[in-house]
C-alpha cells in the first residue's frame, strides 16, 4: 500500500435566506499557488481546508471557532448583510492507491455536531458522484485517534500511515498523533518564517518536532526508542 494522499477539491456551502453562497475550488495534481490581495479570502480557504480534514488545531483551536465569522455568522453582499443559516465544508481526497472519498463537516448546523465528519465513497466534487450513505466518524472524543469510528484513525489508514509509539514528557508512551505530522505538511506562511513546524499541537510528546521529522524521513528509530523506554522502566522498577 502506498503512503500519502492528494487533496482534489474543496467546497464551502453557506445557506442564507437569499439562497446558497460559497465556493468550490479544484486543485491540480502539481503545485497549486494561491495568490491574492490581503483580505481576499486566502486564509478562509486555508482554514476551511484544515477544518474539513479535522486539522483546525494547526490554525489555533478546536471546532468552528477557528473559522472567520463570514462562514458561520454573516457576510456582506454589497451593502446588504446576509445572515448564515447553515454552513458546511466538503473536501475530496484521493489515496496513493487511487481510492477517492468525499468528507463533509458541518460548520453551523442545528442538528449535526461539529465533531462529526461524514465520509462518502467516491469523487462527489470533481466527478459528481452521488453522496450515498456516509460512514460517520468523530473528532476530539476520547480515543478518537485509536478507535475505528475516530476520524483521525480513518485518515491514518487512508493515507497508508502506521504511526509509531513515542516517548512522552511524563515518561510514558503515546501515539505520534496525525495532527503533529500534519504540522509539517500544512504550513501557511504569513509574516515570515519562524520555525518550520511552528504550529505543532501539544500532546505531551517529548521532542515532537524531532519525532515528526524522523517519521517523515522514514528513519528506523522508533523501535529502538520504545525498547529503551521499556528497559528504562524495568531498571527503575528493579531499583
């Protein structure tokens, strides 16, 4: 099985009393450069893309609160204020093996939870495939990175990853969570460069940036680190 995925398309739908608004954008298979003036929507596109893949922690928080008010509260249509009644984002992905899925996640909704990410088989955005019956997956619930119905567990398998166990700052072991890996795969440059992996979420992983780099480079260090931690714990118990 190959490793990785392509982002094929994104769609934002805003329902108002005056009809539906939003955008749909398809990505090329090569390099896509998004260039525009300030306040023209680049960050909105980027943040919606991260939100649609359950990675909004990389832009500053959890849930729809990381998104601008224009996609969940109101926006200006000329001189008129349009109130957002409901909104959602779709993201279409393709695995390295060629499997395509479409993700749907509510931004503002009176019924669907923002923790729910619905996974539909097929290319709904680029090929018009009917949505059909979704597979429900969930974010930010206890064990969602480990359990079958967890979205990050689904995405890990979809990408062909097998995330290793790594040492934590408390002396135990934890999974190298997918959000930490994505911190090196999704970088929005705004005000110059600080740290390449500047917005990595904190999960108590010791030397998280080093562990992510080792994982992405395919270095065979995790088995040795796990064995060392096991022996250190055994040594402490003997003492």
